[in-house]
C-alpha cells in the first residue's frame, strides 16, 4: 500500500491520474490510477497497451485513506496476464472514456517479466474469461488465439467452445450488429510449420454462429499470417471455401515452397516459427465459429461409391426421401436406418399402461392456465402426473399456480424466479421427468376426459410412432373442422369454445374413422413424445430456438430423420385457445429468426412440400367434412 | 358490402393486385396495406388492367400496386392484410401469407445525355432515399470514373425522385486516355457488392475536348474592352483576379457551377498561382463532384499558403469522401479549435479514426465535440460507437443515452440502448448463492488434473481427488445460456478416479439473507452411459458438514432439486466465506455437472397441507434408498419419489 501514497500533484482540471508501481514481491509493473467517478454506472478507463492493443478496466475501488486524489475519485489497477505476449519494455497510455481525455501521468513506461512458460493445451487457457463482449479492435483472447473484425463493427461477443468429453476447443464469435464485412480469428498452429519443399495437411471445423439469412452461406478464407507484436500481416491464402450454419470440415494444405536460389524467401520457412499463425477470415457474415486446427481428419467412412461427391449427394437425397416420404422407408437402395437407442419393440412391450408425465410450461396468463389445470385434474388417471414449470410468471399467476397445485400429488410445481424462455423451460421439464412418455402441452389448452388414452391408442395403432398429437380447433393442419380460412390464413374455428371440449370430443368419437394418419410434422401445442426420441435425437434445440417459434418442427424433422413416425390421433380432441404471448413486432422478429434457423438447419426440408402432404391427407379431409356437418349442432 | 380482392404477388418491389366491390361497381376502393400488422401504405385501386376488364371485373380499372418497404423484402414469409379504408374504419378484404422475394435495393436511374463534354444522369435507391448512390462510368467493361449521385436537380424533385438530390455528372474532358468517339459510355450504380446497370450512351464526336473551343478563350474574347482597360489602370493579374472571383462567386451562388468553373479556369490561365482562384476552383469542382480537379486545385492552393485552413478543410472532405481515412485524419488535424469548421473536424475526424481502428483517439474527438455542444447528436453517436468498439459498454451506454435524449424518435437507437442496458445491467450475480455460478473466469487452464491437494480453478471454485495418489481430471465443457441472450455459463466434465472426487463452491456472503430464509437449489448433472455415479451434495461450514441430498446420476441430463437453508451458526461463518457447497462424486466414473443454480426462494412456498399417505410413501422410498430410476415404471409412487425433497 505504501506505493499508493505517491507524492503527485495532479492538474486542477485533471480527470484522472496514473502511475507505475514496482513491487519487489510481484515481478513486472503494476499500473495504478484514479479517475473521477461517472454520474451513473461504473467508470471505465481505456488502456492503450503497446503490443496488446486497447483494453478496458473498470475503476470501482474507493481510494484508500492517505492517497492524494479527489474525494469522488475511483481507483483502478492493471497487470498484464502472465501469458500476455508483451515486449520487455512497453508504453501504456490511459484515457478516461467519458471525457475522452488522457489521464495525467500517461504514458507510463512499464516492464514486463517473462514468467515461467506454462504449456497449455490448445485454447486451454483463457486469461480474459471464457465468454464476454469485446470491442472490434484486434485482441488477444488466449495466448494462441487473437480475434478482430473490421473496425466498423460495433462489438463482438466471444465464447469458448468446449464440447463434452472432447479434447478439442474452439471459439464462437458473434458480431452484435451483423453482418460485418470481415471477422478474423488468428490461431497459432498446434503443429510445426512445414520445412521448405514440404507440406502439412490440417483440418479446421468452421461454421456460422447464427442464421441471419435463409439458406445462408458466407465466404471463408484461410490465410497464413505473420504475427508482429499486436498486429498481424496476412501472407498468403491457403484455401477458400463457403461455410454454412452447419459445421464444415475444411481440409487445408500448407506447403512451404522451395526457396529459389539467390532469392530471399518471404520469411516463411526460415523465420521464427512461432510467428506463423493461421487466420480464418469470414466475409459478410454474422461472425464465425472455429475449432482449433488438427492434423487428424474426420473418420473415414467406408466408401459406398467411387466418387465421394456422388456419395454425399446420394446421402442428402436419401435423407430427403426419409423426410418427405414415409418415415420408416426401408428400401434396399437407401442406407440403413440408425438403430434407435431402445428398439420400438421394447417400447411396445412396455406399452400396456405406460406412465406418462405432462410438461406444462406456464408464463403468465391467469385464467386460461387455471382452466387448463382444472381440465387436466378432471381428466386425471392413475398413470399421469403433471409437471408445471412456472417460467418466472408474475406474482398473480405464481400465486394461482401455488393455490391450484398445492397439496395435490397429481401436480408438481417447478417454480422458477427467472424467466428462461419457452424452449429452455421444456428442456428443463425433460430433465425433471423420468417417464418413458411425456406430453409437452401448452398452457392455453383444455383437455377432455380420456384424451391421453386416445393418444396412446394412436401410438399403439401405428408401430414405430415416436410422437403423436391430437386434433384441435386451432392447431394448423390438425385443426377441425377447417384447417385454413378461405383467405388462406390458419383457422381458429371460433365456433368451438372452451366449454365445448367434451361435446366436440363426443362428436369426434362418432365421426372418426380412426385412420391414425402419419404426418411429417406435428403442431407443438400438445404432443405425446417417447423418451426414446430424445435419447436418440437429443432435446429441443435451445440455441437455435431460444424463445420457441420453430423448435417443435425442428424436433419433428430430426425424429423423422432418425426413423420415428409421427402419428395424428384423429379421434382425440384438445381445445387450444390461440393466445398471443409476445407483442406483434416481437413475434414477427422471433418468427423470422426461427424460420431462418429452421431453413439453415434443415437444408433439404421443403416446408411447402411437407404442408402439401398434410393438406392432401384423405382421412383428414373426410373427417373435416363430417365434423363440419356435426358441429353445426353444437349448442 | 361485398368486396372482392386479390393479391397477385410482389413484382419489382411492389405488392400488386386488385380490389373491387360488386355492390359499388364504379367505386375505386381506397386500400390500406398492412404487413405483419404494420401499416405500410395506402393506395387507391384505380389502375387499368386489361385482364381485369376481360374477366368482367368492373371496367378493369381496379388494379393497384403498392411499393413495399425494403425491410420486409427479406425472403421470409410475411402476413399481408389488405383492408378498405371506409368511413366505418378498416374492413379487411383479404389476408395472405406471402414469401417476399429477397431484395436489397430498389435502384432506379437513367443516363440522360452528353452535352458540353459532360455526361448527365440520375440514380437513386428508393429503399434508401436519404443516401446518395455511388455511380461508376464503365468503358469496355472497365470502370474508369466514379462519383456520387448527389447533385440537386429541381426536375428530379418535381418528378418525385426523392429529394431531387440524385443527379450525377461525369466530366468527359478529364478522362485520360479519352475514349474514342462512338464508344458506348456505360454507367452503373454500386449498392453493397452489387452493380446495377443504368444504361449507356455513345460518346459523340463533338465532345472531344480538342474539338471544343477553349471556353476561357471565348469568355475573354467577349470582354476585350474590359481587359484592355484594366491593363492600363492596375496590375492586370490582381484586377482580373478580383473581378473573376466576384463573378465566379456569383455563379456559384446561382448554383451554376459549370459557369463558375469556366470563369475560374480562364482566370487561372492568367494567374496560375492565385490562392483564392485555386481555392474557389477546388470548391466549385467539389460541388460538381469532380473530386480529381478539386483535389489538384486544393493541393496547389495549400502549397501557396501552407497551413491555410480553408483548402485543408476541402482536402479533408475530399479524402473523407474518397474513403482515404488516413489522409483525412491528417488534414482534419490542422483545423484549429477557434475555426468555424472545428465541430465538423471533430466529428469527421472521429469517424475517420474509427474507420482506421484508432479508437481512443476517435473517442477523444467525439468527446471534444460533445464539450462544444452537449446536445450534438453525431458526436454522441460517434462516441457510442467508439466506446463500444473499445469494449466499454457502460461508457457506450452513457453516450447513447445522451443521443437518445437528443433524438427521441430514432427507434433503432432506442433498441440499441435497450440492448446495451441489458448487457450492462448487473445480472443478480452478486446475490446468487454461489460466489461463482458461471465458471467464466478461470485462473488456471480450463483442462487439467487435480490431486488430493485442492486445486483452485476459479477464485471461488476448487476441486480435488479424495484418495492419495489418484488424480481427478477436469475440463470446462458444454457452455449454455441460462437465459436467452446471456453470456453462456460453463459446466464441468469430470473423470472421477477410484476413491472419488470433490468439487467445492464457495457460498456468497452477499446472499446471506436469502440463504437464511432458504433457497430451492437445482443441480444439473449427467453420468456417462457406461457407469452410474452417485453424487452427494454437502454443506460445509467451517469444519462441520451436513448432507443436503444424494442423487444417483443417469445417462441423460437431469435436474435434481434440494433445499439450502442456513442455520444461524452457519450464517455467521458465511460472512467469513467459510461456507461452501461440496459435490462429492463416488468414483470411478465420468460425469458432467453444472454449478448449482437457485430456482426459487424456499419461503415462497406455502406450508403444505397434511399429506400423511404421500409423505409416508415418500419417506419409505427414501429410506429404501431408491433412486428415481428404479421407481421409473411404478406409476404414481414414482412421481412422489422424484418430487422435491422440500417440505
């Protein structure tokens, strides 16, 4: 602390001051300083460090007694992280960011001391944190990773990527105002540079961090770069490729040419090997995701065809047939289906009275939720339990939920204070339940007695079913009596009211021919799903669809790819009050974002063709006619 | 009332269709178009279409075409509502869901004529009427000149082409080498990375500069008397210069730049080193978008009077327009603080510095402009950009708040401010039960091994193996956002050796009140497929320990709930950071675990009504040590067993 008491005379109009602090216990220079506190919020100081670029520190400490600074000043200190690549002597300038003025005492001359070399695995040490938001200037994230972007971009969000169990790590860079002209990740190679006349082949996994356009692609270039202090010089391009939302493995050849006699090489082969970096440049995209380079390529698949491109196209086509045709298509020409985690036979054997848990995410919406809970209670059987997930609702709803569910073993209430969004809530529901069958149910529904039995009957009727959904008044292609209005918008069949749920079910019981048609996608308002589906294809995708809007279609498509069937219980009715959970502008944005992610995730899927298949379903057309007839007698 | 309407689709950036009311067959309907519930325009369905007439839709004059804003033409699906505006409000005629073709611009323009050695035309982007397009002249497939279409023309304004400032002119005399007569001169507009052809014109033979009489000679020849008189009374050059200057200024004020240029060129032939003439010529050339001439003359003027501010400003503007930021920064730096252009210098130099990536200097310029005028919007916006690019969101937020206060109608800025506020608002990290529930800041490598001696991985989290000689491997893994838009928090992948391993999370003294009232916590964990793994959650306070819950992990990711409720004695130790949550895994095995998260306050749960039977079943199951897994197919009991252990 003695070093703090420095006899300094600050100018009267100074906004802050800075000085170097040498401590015998800590090798190298620590910089200490003060700055006048901002009117609101934390005060930030910009440091321009020679060899490290611009960094920001927050001045948040009260000045200790005996330090000669103004009373409303805040103190800060800065030390380079031990691995920072600094010259032995470097200049540091400090600026108050509110006034843009340089602090008194700046620039400060600092000394860096090389610590012991800590060998970290590739991208194994993140001195500035594993995730954060940084400015657009070139910056060091780890000793073997720098990132930067075109300076017009406002800011960049970075996250370390670390898949479970994998030894490989990477980084996800997302511009906060996409698309940006250029985002670059500079990676130190994990292997030695090839000697003159030799070549190295390495592999990079690169993809886009977010979908901002339909079927989006971006130009990606791999460059050889030379590091020069805090900046990089791009030497030559090694490879160009198009990258997508899905990861692509790029195979890159790095060959060092033989030096021509009498000619100075570009300083590639003979210069300091440490100064060679690989630059991954993505142009006009939302950012980039890249994993550390590796010499091991993707596992070789036994080739079924001579031309690997032909094989890839055939695989894409086969997937398309699976998606658009019958889910369980077993054709000798098609590649065999992956074996499900638990064969259906076992699901069938367990079937007789399967225990089912209902996941009911709730976010506000008082009366409709109460009606839903009461109808569930009234339709309750021994083999059903309801998990209510309160996604941080207002206290009125939270109180109602508590009153409705308290003391009733039929309900479990998972009340959470923070709102996490629809998709995260249902995934949380999946992690909180264990039953082999779950129903993901919207909270603006009314179920008639016997609804779940009917869904299970449909599952039994069509072997191989992984997901099943009932009919409703407002559930896109599962709506009765009309799916669409004459003008082409989705019908909500307003003649059916909440109180009609039971009587419509009775009419449907008479009218249904129990064809249990197979659909390529189900509406997400009420879906019975086998846990085998989640074991096989994973949970709902909360990264791509955080707020809903597309997550159920995504799961349906993934389930069909894995060979599960999607069945409509055309003798079951669940009332759905099409409620509005987000404002119109917000919904438009979310729907758009969801559609983009869907189109990028399922490149082969033609939503129009899938809809046409659902529209052309004959048993449903006949049923709609009969129901239209019968529903006239309603009330 | 029986309106019929049809939407044919989107053609060339406009929604096309027809609307007709059979009950009022001659009425032209007044339509309101809404896209995604936002009104985007009104239009009267009165266009004649022969196909309508053929199909007996009234007299056929019921078609309409409504231009769509660029932001809905994004290639996505949009809901379109066509409504009739009548005295009784809006009456929906038709709704449709259309996939809009993707468009990034709505460029219109024309190459009009070549006259007096100048190529004239206009171009604008209807989607961005406030911006000037850049146009290029193309000869034989190669761009040879570039200018911006920003000249004001009254005829464009009256024709409804935006504000009228969309004309462009190319001076064919300065092209070198000059194209052969008859060469087609093409013009194209640049929008982003696209080029849009606007058409071409052949270069007429007369426009060759050699064929034209020297305009200056014509001018001087017309005034032989005045020139002769001046030569007698005063030094000729000075007299000429004053007169020419006045005339040129007058022409400039009339916005007759071509005339002003002719006058000045004539003067400069006589007095090539006259500062004022050079400067004026440069200014006129800039007004004519002839950047090359402007730069040449401004440089010459600056050579005569080094450091003079006016040509410096001109050169700086020219460099900014060209996108030569390094030069612009140098020129702007010479504008002193007492000059009237100082504010322009601060803002424009700041922008150029920003483009060069010299962020701190840029911020200094913008802050200087703010000191001149605290309500300066450009300065506030520039300071926001600079602060955000530096990586100082709190400062950016303060600067943007000033901008939003000065420009309350800018919705994009308001949204950006919201985003910044969300980013800078402290998430309730300070009051989470754990000191570090996010694992974002590691003091050591994010992958490694620990022995019996605790290894600290972040300041508040450590781990160790429980048996001497065995090593516990760990790695940060599986980032996930806790809430949408948050920075991700990280989980831990552990390879637990024989004898077990322990994770220690220090509890947060700031959350003392909550912890004394009780908190429902959840732990999310998963074991590898091969082995099952038992995890004990233990509260350690000083040297004391008590078990909170024991769970058997499964191969699928699950959440386990338990209550965390500190006693008074424990709360005392909490203040000294002597309380911690321990996760003890029995080995060997691999598991994935996330730091425990709070779910809700324990006290927010009302006291449960007596539930004798259920409680007995629950206790019984727990006494048997039955994990949820074995109770899986047993129906109602299962639900009870996995129900919260909270009472």
